[in-house]
C-alpha cells in the first residue's frame, strides 16, 4: 500500500451519499487507463477504508454503501469509486498521461496505416505534424483504439492515409528458414507456406501496411540479404 501522506482522494457522490478513498495517484491513474493491465485494488489503496470525509477521517456507513453499491465490501466499493468517480490528479500527471497516450496513438497509426497513393507507410514525423495541424486532443482516459479512430478521421484532411493490411510473398533460403517463424510472428501471420525443390522456403505473410519496411529489413537480416519479398496485389 502507498503511504497515507503521499495519497490523494478519489471520490464518488450518488443518491445523496458521498464516498471517498485514499489512493496512490500514479496507480489510480493507471487503473483508469483503459489500455493498462489489471492492477489489484488493494495495491492502489493507502488504507482499506471507505470514508464519508477522508480529511476528517469520517467513515462511510455500511448502510450507505449497501444503498449505493449493494455491497459493503471495501474492495468492491473502492473499485466502483475508481471506475466511476473522480480522481484528483495533478496537472503534471495529466500531462504525462496525455503524452504517453499520444505516443501510443502515433505508434499504432505509423504501424498499421499507409499512404494509399504510394502504398508505403507515413513517417512518424508526418503523422505528428498532421495531428498538430488538426489540434488533436488526446484524452488519457479513453481507450487507445478509440483515440486512434478519432485521430485517423481527423488527419485524413491533411494527409492521404488509411489502415490497411498487405500480403507479402516471401522467399527465404533453406539455411535461414529456421528463424522465420519467430521473426515473422511480431509482424503478422503466415497465410500459407511451401518448401521448394531447391531447398528454399516460400510463404505468403499478412502484416499491417505500415510495417513493410521493417519487415523487409528483418527478413534481409535473418537471411544475410538473400530474402526476396514482393507485395501481392
């Protein structure tokens, strides 16, 4: 648990009742991030108590908790407060969360989108500039996919862009095929594969459009420059 002196208040008001808990600011913010991993509630709480007024130390009654949450279990009530209530984050915490989510949005767009006019991915800087020109506001409490969808729709007026998966025909020499599966896995999926009479391995791989250059580089790396790749129209 976090030290009480370093905690902040998360609160919820409902049906005329007021509930407060003392929480770790960073963990509470991370809990509210829809893209974060699960965090145990008892790790977030500074003290396992539900208050009516945390500053005065006035505890909420079981009657009021049952009235609003249909339970008086501290962990269950605290979870509801964290999910539906307000958290007193500092301005710096909000800025940090926005910046982190912004980086994730840019990374996902760069990874999965292409310029439909060229068939190639957009450089990250071009995506960033388009977002700045469109004055994109990132909400750290909305999911990554939701933010990406909103951002992509907005920047289309600045740059030609769309999400697309591409199919790539790949040929590797037999000597490097043993590394193929582990090397391809982070990029996408193998749709079909076949061994050739000359000992080489060929496959059709589907990957996000924005990863074409990285994929080609990786295949060249594992094959000593002998990989052959071609986009299948």
